[in-house]
C-alpha cells in the first residue's frame, strides 16, 4: 500500500493557547529555545510569542502583567510588572499588538498562565486572561 509522502515539519515543537476576556483575545505560541538552553547546567529556555487583539468596541490599554510560572518539579514563581517588553500598548477596536519574550526553567518542562490588566478609556479596568500554555523541551518525557 502506497503512503503519501509526509510533509516535513519545518517549525519546532510549538504549544499554543488562546483566551478571550471582554473582547480582548490573547493568543500564545511557545517553543523550546535550544540555543539559549544548557541542559547540563539544568537550564532550559523557552520563547513565547503573544498576540493581543482588541475585538471589542472600546479602546483599551495594557498597563500591567501577572504571570504564574510552574516548573516540572511543581515550583511556582509569580511575576508582576508594568506593561510587556517595555511597552503599555493602546489598542483601538480591531487593533493588535504582538511581542516575543522568554522564560528560563530549571526543568525541561513546565507551564505559564497569567493575566494582563487592561484599562478602558473611561478608566475602568479588567484582567484579560492568558490561557495556560505548556513549556516543553521536545525530547522531555513526562
């Protein structure tokens, strides 16, 4: 029986998540960064690209971030700070902002989740959810 040639996957193993909160869609694509990692020293590094899209009808500004990072041993770290990658983007209806950042872990797998504090033009605020996404070194067995 002839099998069609399988497509060669050109992108490394990628994990994703997506969440929508009050018209703000947060999409994530995460992957292991071999060039930034040193497994012999128990250092694994992951890159994640986040796209924040305003699908609502009012302008919003991302003011703060809150991350919950859990490594493969169950250790939890919380990170809070202003903006993302030095920016506090303002998104009108239909606009998006995308950035890439990274996360070091002391295990070859873990996960991240969190929220972005969003402020509307009228000053009211809400937390836009970042859906949980896995950080996985492709050869890690867990």
